[in-house]
C-alpha cells in the first residue's frame, strides 16, 4: 500500500499562486500509525509546547492521540510554506482523549514529523 493518497487538485487563489486542495489525506493514516508504532517520530518543540500548554500532555499522550486519529478527523492538506514540494496533512479531532485536538504532520525520509499539536 502506498503512503500517498488521492489525486492533487490545483486551484488558483487570489494572489495568482497555485494552492493544493485535497479531499483525502496525502499520507495514509495507517502509514502514519505504523511510523508511530515503529518509533519513527519527531515531535517538534512547538507541538510539544502546545500539547503541554493546552492539555498538560507529554510525548506519550501525543503519540496515543495520533494512534486514535480516524479518517473522519481529516481536515485538509496544504504545501508547506517553507518547502512547497512538501505536503502537510491537518486533522481536527473534536473528541480525542477527552479534548478537541488540532494536529498537523508530514512524513520525510521515513519519519513522521509532528509539526503542531494544540486545542481547536
């Protein structure tokens, strides 16, 4: 099974740049969860800080929450502002471990990078 999902639809925004809009995640949720299981995860400082400030959660709590994400929690995928060739998947889970969670992440070189983790 491929890590990458649905077809990318390009749309012009008001600034005349093309913006990616997807109806499905770029990264397979099963691949994301497999990387968590294997321990191939990097949680960025701002994600750790957001999870702790908003929920009092630490690394294990974040990983547990990612394991509990469902396809219905998918929100959108967009190119990174820093590197347009890199797509980031965004999830909004209104009831995840008793909290309303907003998380975004991407996969690079076989590692899941959790870029943000905070309250919706």
